[in-house]
C-alpha cells in the first residue's frame, strides 16, 4: 500500500530544524513530486500557560510562536492537490504527569502529536541505567498521555518507545517491554482513539535487512492486533530532497512489511 500522507514535518519554527531549508514552500514542492496528498506541519510546542514553558528548549516554542505558520497553511491548502494541516508536536510533562497543553490551545490545532520518548529532555539522566528504568519511564508516560483529560485532542503517539538521542542503541529497549505490557498500553490507546505513529526517520532506506529485523516491527504488530490505527511521519527537520525522499520511500516498505491496509490508517478530519 502506498502511503500518501506525512503528519510529522518540522519547519523553521522548530528551533532544531534547518534554518534555511525547512520551509512550507520547500516541503510542498517535494510533496508534489513524490505524490504526497496530505502534509501535516507539527512544530514543537509547549503551552505557555503550563509551568516549565519558559525553561530550556521550549522558551520560544509556545502557541504564539508556532501559530505564525497557520495562515500560510490555510492560504496554501489544496495547492498541487495537497491538503495541509496545522498541528504540533507537544510534550509530555513528567512533573504534572500530563500533556503540556491547555484545552483552550488544544482546540486550535488540526492534529496533535505527543511523544512518550523524548527521554533526552523529560527523563532524569539517572534513568538511562539500568535500562529497565528507561523503559518504565516511557511506559508510564504512555499511560499518562492516553489517560489524560486532554487525550481526546491527541491524534497520535509520536515515535513510540523510540528513545530520542539515547546514549546507547535505543533498539535494545524494545525487547525489554513484554508483549503483555505492549498490549496493555496499546489497548489503552485504542480505547482513547489515539493512533500510533510509524516514524520513518527510524529506518535506514539503504539497509533493507535492518528494516526487516528492526524490533519495532514486532511492537507495531501488537498495536495492530489491539486494533490501533496508524499515522506515518517523516519527522523531517529539513526539506532537502535526500532528507525527505528516502523517508517517504521507507513508508511504503514499512506498510508492506506490516501488511497495512487503508482501514489501518487513522482518519484525520480538519
């Protein structure tokens, strides 16, 4: 099955994105060439009304900042036959054990991604070892996200259990989570009508065997077994062709390996 959407693209409004190449126009040109029909912009965002918003990386990443893109998205919606969506990748707040959003701001977005795996930012460094602590943090974060009063606004869990900027190979963590634990949290996500993101940034297109053996595929099989829907996201931080084209190609490979059908994809209604 061909994947014709990407609901995880960062622009220059994300401080970690390419300052020159991560523009709406550049992504649109690439999407036109690659046959992408739906493009979701998900810049990093922490609601300024939530304590902690003025600290560190999120000092500038509030709603006022990311909403600078909203009018351009509306103005270009439908260009080249591509539907555009105004979203965000907000954060899990471990101090409140909740999402870093207020309901008022949550309602402003077409879609919302929340990761349980930004452990490089949200988890105490002492939890890296033993690795079971790292896993427990992500499991608890997942449970808190899908059971939040704001869960009804969450579209998808971004890069689930793929610990970002991990000091060791994050693939070792997948097998430390039992099938029963995966089923528990994925059934919670299904009940909350929250999709699971297949983040194609995790997979090197030049090593097909490595993709086929990636432990996350077994995790996604369990999510599918639990009835979860899926979104695909490139997690692109630059609209340079090599950065994005390979990821969109990997989406097709992953859809085939997971035997996904149209009914397995989440429907995002604007």
